[in-house]
C-alpha cells in the first residue's frame, strides 16, 4: 500500500513529526583534519518530539581542513613558537588547539 503525500503528512503530524525543506547551497561537516563538503544538497529538517534531525542528500567531496589564522595565532601566543611551528603542530594534531599547545610546550 502506497501513501500519497497528503496522507503521509497527516500520519506524520499525528505522530508529532514535522519536516521542513531547508534551501541551502552547501553543507560542510568539519572533522579534526578534514572537511566533507556537499554542494547543492537537499536538506530536510525533521522535528520529532522536540528533537531536530537533519537529513542531507547529495554528492560529497572530502578536502583537508584549513587551519585558521586565529588558531595559529593562539598557539603562537601560548607557546612562543613561530607561525610555521604552530601551523605544523595544529596540522599534526588535527586542528586540536590544546593538543598543539601541549605538543609544543612539552620540551620546555
């Protein structure tokens, strides 16, 4: 048995489920050392009993995460190391500020 859109929406409403399409151009999921980028995705926000869930469909590409200038400056200020050393430590620790600072200050 196949439900039409109206019947499906009515059933979802009875169960307290609301869905909404979200128009967007790009979705970026950031992990420690990479980013997953989805261009022109189809994004649906589903609210069920107060909990929001997002469903994302589209073609994803992975790229290396960029280290922000702000993070590099923070590591430099905390450790007294050069920009090159701070950037390298951030890259090696997957962008984790605390780990990069500890890595650079352990030898002091």
